[in-house]
C-alpha cells in the first residue's frame, strides 16, 4: 500500500526562489529507493508543503532509518522553519498503486 507524507512549514515568501532552487537541487541528487514522486507546493503567501508518495511503509521506514536526516524537514529547517509531518496511507486514487 502506498504511503503519502506531507511535510509543511511557513517560510517567508521572499525566500521562495531559494527554497525552490534547493528543492530542485535535492531532486537532481536522485530519489531514495521507494520514493515514487515528490512535489514542492506553495500558496504564494509563505505556506509551503512537500508531498511525497512512497511505494510502501517499508520504503519510508528504510529512508528514515538512514544516518542522513529526512530531506523534506531538513530543507525547511535550513530556512529557519519548523516543519510538521503527516503520514497517511493511500486508500484510493486516480492512479494505479505501484
């Protein structure tokens, strides 16, 4: 069963360019095993979220067990923001589960 993580934080909108560039740099480094897709979302008013779709809970747990801190919260912390995390099971959707 797929897992969706939602990491959100408030980052000053004046830092939007830098935040977006840092997220794109993360993507350029490759995705961890089991991460199917990830997106940076913003509302134009300083509210940001990173939604990441994982193959299953085991893939998410393996990433979290690595010595490196999870990328999404670490990205927001670099911008002096304290992120919140929500983890949910994908129960139904428009795409076939991986």
